């Protein structure tokens, strides 16, 4: 395993300013760096949260698209520096829109796959999103669907090909139908939703996911871990809650299996809102344990 470098990317431009910007601070205060034996100082990417605008842009139907683009370019530069040093970047958000900066920077380096853990499809087109929040549509954007200002930084559209994406843990089918989202089932994105994982069991699901990874002709994979993929019982500290979800034990086994392939070059962790955690930091402890154990193999 390469040395891990933590990058704090506490942007809330793709969601709302309710607390997810506290994610890095919370997990680091619960000794995540020490648990992972990290030797390097934390890199803090300057955020543009003060530019948050609650009004949708009339052209894109998104919130904060210009600021998200600007932040994404800055984040991408920091990521490139870390990868050039042959470190493993662990990027702590913030919201899911930070994935735009990650994958646009990776596209410059080659063809990379994406393993996307999320309770939601995140596949809305802007005009169908009831919020206009880019965290509703980040997977759509990084696969080339959406406004040019976000999908085509430096003429790199798309940042990742559908055939190189594996989505794990979705459980918002009813919502996506209700609001008319694009359906990832109509693409070649490979999907292992919450129901199918529970039906197949973790060992068989790991086998299928690993086979899918091995079949892809890519230079490596990025893991995006949205903490709402965890069950609502273990992680109620998210802004958009859904019933059900994977247990921390299931997620740990899935992450360990992916990391053990030695094909993962970095990881994002997003959406946990410490302001919705209890006074004891119960969810922060669950997440710290989950991440640290996953990396220990």
C-alpha cells in the first residue's frame, strides 16, 4: 500500500451549508490520521463556501456551477501533486460534487475506473433535480451528462466512461422514478444495488465486483464513498436519509476487497454531517473505524 495523504476538500457548494463541511475536522479529531499511520501534514484545499448562492443559475439550472468549476480545478491541481509523489490520496469532503475535480484531473493522466458507493444514483439531469444541487447529479456529470461548465473542464469530457463505472449500494429507485431522473439501468454502468447485494450475499457480490474490475481495461480505479450508503441506523447523520442500507461490516468487507486488488489509486469520503451526529460522535466513530479497518486489510 502506498503512503496515504489526506486532502481536506470541505466544499458544500454542491449541497447546502448545513454541516458536511465539518466532515474532515470531525474524522480527524477522532484520530483517523493516527489510525492510518499517516506521516504527512493534511493538505487543506481552499474552499469557496462563502460564495454559496441559493438561487439556481438560469442557464444550467444548477446551484453554484461557476464556483464548483473553480473549486474543482483547484482540487484537481492538489490531487495531481499528490499522485505525482506516488502517494495514495484520501480526500475528505464536503459533498459529492468534489468528485468532478478528482475525475477531471485523473482524465489527464489516463483512463480510470470509478467505484461509486452511494445510496443514491446521483444521476439527475439539472432540470429534473428538485433542488438544483450538484450532489444530486455528480455521477451524471462525471460521465458527461450535464452543463458544459461542469462536464467539460479543459475539454476533457467525459471524465470517466460509463463502461468503467461500478455503482454499489443504490436504494433510491422509488425517488428517481417519482422525480423523473435519468435511469442508470439504461446505461452500461454496472450496478450492485442494496437489494441485489443482500440477495447475493457479500462473498458473491465481492466476487462479481472483482470480476467486473478485472474485465476493465483501465489504468486504475478511484473509490467514491458516500457515507449515506451505510444503513440509516448506523449513519443517521446525513441530510437526505433513506430507509435501509448496508451495514458498516458489509461496507468494510467490500472496501477491503477493492483495496486488496492493488488497483485503487485514491478515495473520496463525502456527505457525513457531524452537526447531525450525537454529542458522543457515535457516527464519526463508526466511520473512523470503518475506514481505518478497511485499509488494514
